[in-house]
C-alpha cells in the first residue's frame, strides 16, 4: 500500500481486508468479524481445495478502511454513503479492528492511514473475493 508515493504497508500471503464500517457497527460486530475472518477456510491445501485458514498458513492481514463499500446506487447515478460511519466512529473502530485481529488470531496485521488517499496493489489468487456483512450473517 502506498501513500503519497511511499510504501507504508506490505504483506505477502494473507488477506486484504477492505473494512466498510457502518454507523451502527459496534463491539459485537467487531468481535464476530475478527473471529470469522481468522477461521474462514479460503486458502488451498495440498490438494488444491479451499480448506485452510489464514492462521493455518501463518498469513498476514492488511486492513484498509473502505467507506465506499456502503455505496447505495438505487437512485440516480451518484452513490449515497448515508450508512457509512462518520470518521469520529469509523477511525477508532478501524484501529481497534486491526489491534483485535492481530491479538485474537496471533497474526501480523497491518493497516494504512485512515482517511488517506491510498494506492493498494492486490494479487487476487484464485481469484477469491468474499463479501461478509455482520448485519446479515449468511
């Protein structure tokens, strides 16, 4: 991840977590998501089956605050971000998520700079991209 042309965070194998924080998100959502992501079996085993978690592969996590995940596009052509949390709620939540994910899963967990304009480079292996909503736990 680059900010103003400088690399600030970089991981090898692991998860890029694009964290969209809603105004209603609380500690319960944070704890549930930390556990879910730590245990999610989405990495390939020796047979090429998605059977290993980030903990199983001793991976790392890079967490990027991403309010645009809450874009609502039903009306018109300009997205609405009405459900995205205000920075006064989102920034502490983001920082706590990084700390908690690292502690609970015992993994290197890095972040960017909240609210900064960042360039994120991703090699999406598979590709595998999974959307997880703490309000709709499907």
